[in-house]
C-alpha cells in the first residue's frame, strides 16, 4: 500500500508539474517591460517627426515671406521704372504741343496779310 501511495503521489506530482509547464501566462513582466520600451521609442519617434514638421513649416513661412517681398519689390520697381521712362515722353509731348500752338498762332497772324493762306486755314478749321 505504501508503494501504491507513493506511485499515486508521484503521478499526481508529475501531472501537476506537467500542467504547470503547459499553462501559458498570457502577459508576463518581460512583455510589460517590452511594451513600455516600445511606447517610449514611439514617443521619441513622434517627437522627432513633430520637430521635423515644425522645421518644414518654418521653412515655408520664410520662403513665402521672401517670395512676397520679392513680388512687392518688383511691383514697386516696375511702377518707378514706368514713371521714370514716361517723364521724358511727357516733357517732349508738352514741348510739341507748345510748338504747335505757337505755329498755329504764327499762321493765324500771317493769314491776316495773305488771303489764300486764310482760306486754306478756314477749310481745315484752324481759323
């Protein structure tokens, strides 16, 4: 009986040990530590990406600021250039207008003594 009891005890012990070996713990401390490390690595990755996006955004602000400044400078330069280029033409046209006024006045005075010139000026609507 003692032998039988020992055999049953050994078999039960072996069964319990085998059951413990087969029992799988779904989440261990190593898994928890691994998850914590993965989470910290992901946070570092996201912080790095956020910094890169902030740098790109700053670059875009500077780039668009420079482009808008250049466009405004070009617009101002074009306006200044037009005024500078038009000034001699306006002066020349005012001189031509003054000369034509003087010529018309001279022809009117001369037509007082010459009737044929007065007739020509009347046909063209100058007199």
